[in-house]
């Protein structure tokens, strides 16, 4: 009878999930006829009202932080818990007006890493 060989090496499959608890979203608000100005407080209120309109009071309770806001271009970087990214994105996508003026949020970039939003390879100009 043949002697049994060494036992095969055991291997474990290791899947790493994103350890970051937050996602960062770079976005811009665009109005159909332009010329609209919003301060940071009104900008955040618009985001919260979009969440409330689509997801109710629970959606409006989603902690969304406006990290940077540029009033001139109506662009911002938001921080949202990773579990609420889809809720936020869907609410922003379905928002269609502000004070009876047609508008739309344009998501420019999203990442679990804030540093990733500092540059955009699509806008890179090579000499």
C-alpha cells in the first residue's frame, strides 16, 4: 500500500472591502438659464430637501457634510457615509428645480478617498 503524500496546502481566499466609512462626491449645480447664486447654507438646504423629497424624513437625516463650496461655480465636495451614497446620488439625480427654475446636479467624481478628487486625468493637458 502506498504511503499518503503530504497534505495539500490550505489556501484561504481573502477579500478586502473598502475600509473607508465615507465617500466623497465632487459635484456642480447647473441652472438652465444660469445666473443663479446660492450661498453654502442654501446649497446644503437644497441637498437636504432633495433627500427628504425622495427618501422622506429618514433620507433627510443622512449626514451629508459640505467640505468645500465655491459660490461662483456652484460646485462642492461632499462627504457622505458609504452606506448612504446611493441615496444621495439618486436624490440629486431626480432633483429638477429650485425656486421654480430648472436645475440639475452633475456628479463630476466620486471616491472613497478625498485625495482622489484633487485631480482629474480627463482634464489633464499634455504639452
